């Protein structure tokens, strides 16, 4: 028997956030040095001028690309989301330092416009540990604005509506959010259930003393 799911239930985590680790380009470049060294040694041993010239050209090309790779193509610093940075924040959570973790996630969100993982983690932390529901709304709103996938945007919008309805208890704002959702995504898979939810919220809201 299938258990009915609330139309405001959040979507499952984005599978793109769980990609398998791949060797870094710099590691691959280092591995290429072995056959290059062997071929150069062979050229020296047999005294082959063409092979030595070819080896010299290859070495120059390798050096130029390595400099581009390490200095330009893959820069380090705050311009790219850092897995280590997230790990440090998760360590704060593990120690129960939730306020510090929340501030750290917020700093990452404000400094790195492409980092959606920090938005999701801050939203979860604010909901489950801090019970700071306005902060959770802010975090998921940031995720919604940064995502370029309509399905993910819909999911974040529904989470926000659900927070207003279930956690904050503000049916007026939940109604506003649901209206926005149906306006932006009229053909959403659960649009009919969302409309029914909206009508139920309206009736409760306007009948309340």
C-alpha cells in the first residue's frame, strides 16, 4: 500500500551533490612525467636527435600547460566552493556548536554564489537544531534563486511554503508562497494537490477568529 505524500514534502537530495571523486588534473599531469622521462632517457641513450627534439617540444608543452592548470584553470582560494571548508563546518555541528556552524554556512553562502550545498545544509541545521525557521526560509530561498533546474526550484519553493505552514504557523504567508508556486509552475506534477492544499489553507485562514 502506497503511503500518500504531502504536496509540500521536500524533494530528495540532488544526486549531483554525490558525485564520485575523480583524480585531480594535476595528479594526472604528474603521472605523465614517468613515460616522458623514459622516452627522453631512451633518446639520450640511443643518440636520436629527432627523438630528443620531439621530447623537448613535449616537455615545453607540458610545462606551459601545467603552469596554466595550477595558476589559472584551477585556482585555489575563496573563488571555488571548498569541500574542506564544509567539513570544518560539519565538525562544528558534530560538537554541538550550531550557532557557529550556522554563521559559517551563511558566510560561505554570501561569499560563494554557486554553492548550493551550503544553502541546503544551513536550511537543515536551522530547521532541525536551531529551530530558527526564518533562517531556514532564507537559506532555502537562496537555494531556489541559485538553482537553474526547475524541479529543484519547485522543491525549494515547496519547502518554504511548508515551513510557513507547519513550523511558523503563518497560514497567510503559506498561502502567498503556494500562490507563487502555482503561478510559476502551473503544470507541476502535483499541481492539483497543491491547489487543493491552497483552498484548504484559505478556508482555515479566513474562518479563523
